[in-house]
């Protein structure tokens, strides 16, 4: 006499597995999700816009300074200024490019964290270091510019030459940092933790009522 076994539904084990391991169900959709529109813009700025602007701006600055009294009278100091300046520009450009590449290629929350760091390293910190170099090499102890025929007082340098670029870079870094931290689309795409510290939400997950699905369906 043969034993009669109940028919096993193939959906049951799948639903049970999905409910026991909701992270596995959320990994695939997150990895396949396209970048949000604003994040695409940030990737472009990181990889192309910011490095190109910094390199071209510093190159034009060197071309302008090399014919000024500082560049003509102090060639050794100008060579040191040029070397240090290019080192800062290239390092900042590499950090910016890598941050954009991580956002583009890696759908992980570590990419977002690195992008936040890069915003501040290539923004306010970069502006501060570049202007410290300019002040050290281009301004004499009395606070006047070693450059054009007209003497530029130190107050102009502080407000127009340093504080305005610093304010712009701060607004840029703060705005994008808030966007990366608060955007629900960014959290869904890169698998960020929710405000309650739970697993990332990536839409309805079948078999998991906690994430919008129904048991066994």
C-alpha cells in the first residue's frame, strides 16, 4: 500500500525563505535600479565637471602669474608654488573622479558615504588649501598682493578672494550632502538603512508583509 504524501507547493518554501532573509530579496532590485536623475548630475560633476574646471582654472592662473613680478623675480618660489598647486589639484581631481565612479558602478551605501566625504574634501577643504598656498606665496607680510601694478589690500582678498569661494563651496557641499542623506530614491538605489535602522526598502517584496508583500503570495 503506497503512502500518500501531501502535495508540496513550490511557493511555500520560496515565501518562507524570502521572509527569513528579506535582505536577499532586496539586493537584486537595488543592484538593477538606474541612478536617480540628480545623482546622475552629481556623477557627471564628480567625474568630468569638477576636475576639468579645477585643472583649467589653475592652468590659467599659472599662465597669468608667471608674467607677474612674483613669477619673474622669484622663479624658484614660483616653481615650488606650481608644484604644490598641481599636487593639490590632481589629488582633488582623483578623489572627485573616484567618488563619481563609485556612484556610477557600485550600488552600495559605502559609495554614498564616500561621495559625502568627497564633497567636503574637493569643496571647502580644497578651496581652503588652495587659498592658503596663494596667500603664502602671493602676498607679502604687509598684506598686499605681489602682482598687478595696483596694490590689492588684504581686506579685498579676504572677502572677495577667499570668503566668497568658501561660501559657494559650503553651500554646494551642504546641499548635496543633505540630498544624498535624505533622498528616498538614493536609499532605494544604494541600499541605505532606513531611519529606524531596518533593512532598505526597495518596493513590495513578495512573501514579506513587512515590506509590502503578502504571506505566500
